[in-house]
């Protein structure tokens, strides 16, 4: 029996899978038994972890927690961050629903305060600088040179768009330009009739030149808000403001003056006449129907296509025009050097 028992203890394995070979003598078997019994007694003194289910906790929320035993009490260690938290912190998940709702309310309040701070920063820092630059660009003459940092304006617009203030910036920009155009309309209303066409041309030319500077620096606003969300273009919107607040209010006064000036050559400079008529047509093409003869002198394809049966009428109209020009002091020139025809 002792031989069989010694053979059964020939190869033993501890809890770390370390093999121990025993001799065939009874003394060797006693040594193995003594070592195994010592290991079992040591293992009995190690505190064993106790898994306590947390009420209301989700399985996924307890992942990544590694048990760490010790004399100071059981703790859990977060395997992702490596930080330890006591059992008291684990009870936070068992807090009543009112406490959870209070936490969400605090988060919502923080977001609201952050948004309010961002809007306040926009009102105090970004928009005042943009407003000053817009004022200088709107009142400049096309031939004047105004020192404006376009890179700085571009940077302010970029920051406003990145901070989700696109709608606010667009509303402030259109309101600012609307107020300016109302002042322009009031100034035109006080103009005398003999200077009205010239003053209207100055206002239109100056505003168009200002847009050539304003629209490029507001490129980010135009690209990421006006085009993408409103499906419009910034320049078209700003030109529409001029049509609504300036041109439409004075078109009934301007049109008779243009027709009269067109019937009296050089009463108004031809370049001024062309600029005003083309400008009105670009703002509202349907205004050409108010004076087709006037607009057809500067813009092609206003009148209907020519008809062969009306060629005599066209020739008579040209002869009448030449006669009116000669009667108004525009002779045909010196005809003495003209070669006589063979029939004469």
C-alpha cells in the first residue's frame, strides 16, 4: 500500500502549475504532503473577493472594474483610467431618480450659461469691430482709399461662424445695411429734380463698390450659412435690400426724369444714363416694361424681334431720329469733301 501511495505522489501540481517530483521512499512522500499542506494553509489566510450585486446597475456600466484586495477594505480599480474609487462611490449609481434629474438640469444650465457667455463675447468684441469696418466700407467713395484690415475682418467672421453665431451675424449685417440704405433713401428724397439722376447714380455706384469689399470678407458666412441653409447668395440678398429700400421707393420719380433726359441728348451724361438704366434692370428686370423705348436703347432684346413687314417703319423711325438730332444742333457734319455720286 505504501508503494502504491508513493507512486501516486510521484508527480504533483500546485496552484501555479509547478510540478513537484517525489522520490519513491516514504520520506519523500511526507515532504510533498508537508509542502502541499503549507500552501493550503497560506491560501486560507488570503481574503477572498465577495461579489455583491448592485441594485439597479446595468451590466455594461460595471465593465472595466478590477477587484483589488487588501487589508484596508475592498476597492475597485478602473481598468481604463487606472484610478481607484471606494465602495462609497459605487453607491452613486443607486441614487434616486431625483438626484439624476438634478444632474441633468445642472448640465443644461451650464450649457445655457456657456452659450450666454459666447453671445456676450460676440456682442462686446466681435460685432462692434465688424460694425465699424462695415460703416467705413459703406460710406467710402470708389476713388477713395480707406485703410481697413480685411484680414482682421475675415478673422472675426470666421470666429463667429465657428462659434455657431451665423444666424445672429447675418441678422446684424442685414439690419446694419438696411439702416444705411434708409438714410440713403432719405437723402435722395431731398435731392432737386435736376440732380436726382446723378445722385441716384452715385448712391448705386457707391453701394455696388462697397459690396465688392463686404461680400468677400463674409465668405465663410455666405458659404456655411446663407448658401447651405438659406439656399441664397449674400450679394443677391444685399442687392435686394437696395432694390426694396431705395430703388423701389424712387422709381416712380426716377423714370419720368430718365425718359425726359433720353429725349434730350446730353442733358445727362451718357455714361450716367447707361449706369442708371442698366442698374435698374439688374435690380428688377420687370421695370423695363415701364419704359421699353428707354431700356431698349441700353439693353439688347428688350423690344420684340424685328419683323420683315415692319422694315419701312424702322426706316421712318431712323429718319425721324436723324431729323431731331439735326434740329437740336447736331448737324451731320461737313459734306463738302464727300465724293459726288455718278448720277449727279
